C-alpha cells in the first residue's frame, strides 16, 4: 500500500505497541520528514475517513502511541534542531529560543544545548522520548517543583491539522480571546484533538552553576509530608536557591527497584538503599548560581530531616554530577519497574493492571496517601511530585479480580481528588490507560 506523496508503508510489529505493552493493529504507517508531508498525510486520512495514531519514540506507558485501526503517523524523522537564538522581546541573558522538530529526542536536544551551558528544564527521565510527545502528553517530570511543566516552555508551535491546513501560532503572545475552539491544540492530548504539533520553538534556560541532591527515608508518610512542607517554606525564603525537585517514592517502589538492580543493567548504578522499617523516601534537589546561598540552604536541611524523624545514617547525599545522575536514575527506575511488573502480568495472565494519576491540594496529601495505603485492593507503587500534590500509582494486581478492584479503586481516587478541589492529573495525556 502506498502513495507517491505520502508514502504509506506496511506496518511492522515494532510500531504496534509502546511501553504500555498493549498490542494494537493498523493498516499502514507513514514517516513524514517535514510539516508539509504531515499535512498531506492528515488530509489524505481525513478524506478516506481513516483514524490516525500519532507516534514519537513510543516510550509512553499510557498506550498513547498504540494504534487501534486506521493509519499511523510516526514523527521520528522530524528531528531537526536549529541553532538557539535570543528572543527579540526578551532583554535578559537567562533564556534563549530554539526551534526543534517534534520528533527530536530529549537526549538530542540536551546534547545540542549542553555544550553552550543551556538546558530544557522538564525532566521526564526518559531521554529517548521525543520533544513533541513530552509537550503533547502534558509531561511534568522530576523538576516540576522548580521549573513547571513542559508546555510552559513552548513559545510557538507549528500545527498540521486534519484538513491539511498548516498554522504557526506564537503561543506565548496569543490574544486573550484565543481559545481551544479556534484551533485544537493537543497539549495533554497526545494528538487526539485533531491537530498535530510538527515543530516547536522552545525557551531554554541557563544551567545552574551549583546543584545538590539527597534521598532521605522516612518512617511514615506524615513525616515525609512534614519535611516536604519545610523544604517548600525554606525555598520560598531563599530566592537565590531553587528547589528543583521534591519527589515522593513509597517503600514498595524502592524495594521493587532494589530487587531488580541485578536484572536490569541501567538500574545497577542506583545507590544501595536500605528501606527496612521505612514507609517512603523523598528525592530533593537544590540548585543555584550563588554557592554561599546554596550552602546556607544545605545547613538547614539536617535539622529539617531530624525534625521529621528521617534516619540520618540512611540519607544519601549527592554532590557531584555522577552522584546526582545515580539518584535521577532511581526515579526513572521506579516508573520502569512498575511498568515491567504490569507487563509481566499482561504476558503471564492476559490482563494489564491500571494506572492512576491524581492531583490534590498539598494540605490533603496526608489524607490521600493514607487512603491509598489503607484501601488499595492490591499491591502498587506510589510516587510523585509531593510539593505539587501530584500522585502516580502503578497497581500490580496478581489476578483479574484484583485488577478489576484496582480499576474501581482508581475511579474512587479520581472522585476523591475532585471532591478535594483537585482531579485527574494532566500528565501523560489521556488515551486508553487513563
């Protein structure tokens, strides 16, 4: 099957799934190399009434890249990265603009920026993910606390729409009257809205000169929440210091990663963690350009940990770049370990346990974490951006009955979060597993 202009090919098994492990099916696949080719493909699919699945590098765990019939548009060849330039309306020297294709990966972007001392702050930990997918799925990543979500760094986008139209939108300078109804932007939708981001102009910032990370264990979730609140208050009083990461990881997730260290090569660099008797851990990162200010913040941390009852002899401190990379790998390993367990269930038993992502007000975290631990119908890994009230759960059911109960419990949690003034987190997009 093919077309001279759009070159639709027979699809192979490689492109019928993603990290969710859910299988799919499709009639064909296209690998456009520029916006015009995406536009022609979308117009053709629209004219023949075919559904379209948009793919990046298929690293998602929500089946966003898994086709369910129709055609696949894989954007991996839209990986151009232009030279960074200063924004005409930005008089500061703290940010630059760089235009990239939606198929460029985070590692490719990082490599292009790192040599000049710049970086793209959102940190989903999966560096083979494409920039377009990171924005489209509403990704927040580990540095949400200090830098916000990926969409905040989008200055402009080029969109190919299903009728073949191409639009360039200065996203940060759009009129106040601009609404989703005028053009369906797929931020947080993974392309479901009918428009495909093919190119993005991103704002990148200077890498901080100094950074410090630690991973501390806590005997209870309440004490971890106390420490998190203290860390947020400390950062608010020290404007020269940025609280870049504040990530919660429960003991079940920590043990799962530890158990898999010898089986998964990328996990082997993670520090040894003795979580016996502990309920959870918190990963904290502080950054800044003034060393004295960062040192002043570090002097406050031991007292904060002591007040929260954190075992001092089991706190892991990372000051060098390689040590910080090892702790960053821990967070990525938590996500990967949860997904590996769910994939094992799918292959062995034919079902895939649910995933739940919620956001609640910070003052409701203790209540919510207690509900999860006390009422969850099966094992699960819980982690998230504790400073922002974002909680992720990977349920690891052993039977279909447990999985069904976990699905019902996830719906209860969405209702619980909504009643508190929160709701379903936008991260990872919508799609089939949310």
